[in-house]
C-alpha cells in the first residue's frame, strides 16, 4: 500500500510540474506578441 501511495504522489507532482511548464511556455495571448519579421522578402 505504501508503494501505491508513493506512486500516486509522484504522478501528481509530475502533472503539477507539466501544468506549470505549459503555463510558462505556452502561447499565451497572440495579440500581445510581436509580429514575425520577414527579412528580404518584402519590398
């Protein structure tokens, strides 16, 4: 029973880390991003 409890805690920790990582590295608000630059293709 102890091993199952430890496993569940590890899974929850990983899910929390993944959620935080997604928030930090997610797209966020696209309107707040700078426009993409196209060097040498626009005249």
